[in-house]
C-alpha cells in the first residue's frame, strides 16, 4: 500500500476537521522537540490510522520479527528481567511492564520540573519523565527486549488555546499479544473486549464505550491519577490517530538530543499551532481567543 498521503505532517486522516487537528497538533509537538530528534522523527514517520489504512496497519505495516541483540541495552535488560520474573505469558509480561512504566512519573520525576525533553530510553528512565511519548518509547523497547512485538500509537486531540494547561493528545503503545495487536496505555491502562481478548487502538476508536465496560479486575491496574474522562477524550469525534514503528535494533540510527523545557518554548509551540488554526482552518475549527 502506498502510504504517502497518509504519512507525517498534513497526512490525510479522512475528514477535513480531523486532518486540521492533526496538522496543528503535529506542529505543536514538533516545536517542542528538536528537528531530527527521535520524537520529532516519529511524528514525521507516523501514519494516519483511519478506515483507508486500518487493514494495512493491522496486517503488514509493522514487522512481527523485531530482533534484539542481548547485551546491547544492559540497564533495560536488567529491568525487564526483574519486572517480568514469574510472568507465564506475554500478556502477563505486557501488563507488568506497563504497570512499571507508568510509575516512572511517580518514582523518578522531580515534583517541579523535568530536566530535559527527549533522550534515549535509558535516559528517560534515569531522569524521569511525564511526557507520554517518551514513556511510550520506553515501554516499546522493553516489550521488544521481552520478545513482544510493539509499536507507537498516538492520539491527537484539539488544543484548547484558551486553557494553557490543556493537553494536545496522548502517546501509547500497542503490543502483539495472542496473535493480535493490543493497546497498552503508559498511564497503566489496557482494555478487554467482551470475549476476554485485549482491545486494540482501532477497537477503541470503533467502540469508545469499551473504556467504560471494564471489570474491576482490569481497572485495578490503571493509574488512579489519570481520570477516565481524559481517556474518553482520546476517542471523541475530531481526534486524529497515528501509528509509527520504532525498533530497538535501530537505536544507532536515531538522534536522541535533549531539549530543555521552558515556559517560553511551550508558549512558542502553542502559538505556532494557534496561528495555523486562525490562518488556515478558521472555517473548520472553533477559534481561540487572540492574544493581546
């Protein structure tokens, strides 16, 4: 399948409003990370998850053969061995790795700041991070070390420009479990379908009500600080969804440069996306207040 029109900035998401949201959201995200750095590149390489691409994305897009050379990532390998000790199935390993990953923001992050954005997965663990896309990278690589195929999934939500605390979306992971792709949120969440199989990102896009139809046993794994209302927003009309491949074996080909966060950087990123909306999408999307 030729994915050219569905890939990167300006990708076709199947609806003009959704495509507009994806464009300004990507503009925002790329302003936070340095050009050419891993998180920037992942946004450029991502493919829109929509009806025209879903069959390919869930069949041939992501290689299930994701070789990893033992000894090349010693810190993460030790962590994976410790975290998955006693797990009898890939499903149990995936749940254990997800539970550990969401606690990066609890166990490592300084209460007032993150020292930098970006960095290799080992650095994300050591510095701590509350950036979901960085935490998703950690989970992706740890899954591959554990022998579970994995990839990145992103949800790009409309920005509320009049609320400086509002988010622009969320990054998660899919792992190939029991012959199918399964959704694992770096906030500790996964979802079961009625037949007990794990739900994929596309299952949730098609049936957002799955979020609320979860057993107490499943809910017990979730990060209690991440409200269910925030999860529902990820599948609301107007949200764009993307999928990107990221292989631990390709580590040497990426740039893991750091970007130091600041209020001015975030404001600059937000303003770039806001200007895109008020100049290009004024007939499609609600308009933010113009800054004085």
